[in-house]
């Protein structure tokens, strides 16, 4: 799942913390792992783009 946020949104801080500490991020009542965070655009069109993944998918990827 990909979400786009305004750069000054408090949710961006939560995304960054969850990404750095490998914690679950809650979006619309569902929990996700934050895989990637990037910034697109500039000025008023700037957006933070986050790629989220289900924690169950992450566990499957880590198994041998």
C-alpha cells in the first residue's frame, strides 16, 4: 500500500519513528510496517510518500 501525506502532517513524524525503530504503523485501523519513505515534488505540491506492507508479509519474507 502506498500513502501520500503533506510534509507538515504529524503523521509524517509517526511514519519516520516507526520506520527507524521497525515498529508497526497504524493507518485506518490496520497495522503496517513502513518499508520506504520518500519526498516527491516541491513547494505546495510536495508530498511524503510511504510504502506500507502488512506485518504478516514481512514475516514471510524473513523466513528461510
